[in-house]
């Protein structure tokens, strides 16, 4: 069976997306993942949009 590389960019994006619409306590985890990716790879419009959506979901 194939193992999932949790540090892979695609895995992180998928995890953040699923976490965004999961339990309320995990929404902050999604914001952290997007912020971490923005710091690592630079800010893009997509990452900033996802951060904004997650920020709205937190409130």
C-alpha cells in the first residue's frame, strides 16, 4: 500500500481544505496550514483567498 507523505504540498492543501469545513475546533488548524504554506512558498492569491475564507469561518 502507498504511504501518504504528509509534508507534500498537495497533501497539505487537501488537509487544509477538508479541515476548513470540518469541526469548529479544527478550522484554526486550516488557517495555520495556509499561513505556514504562505511563509514557505510565498503569498499567492489562492492562499490569501483560502486564508480569508477560513478567517470568516472562524467567526
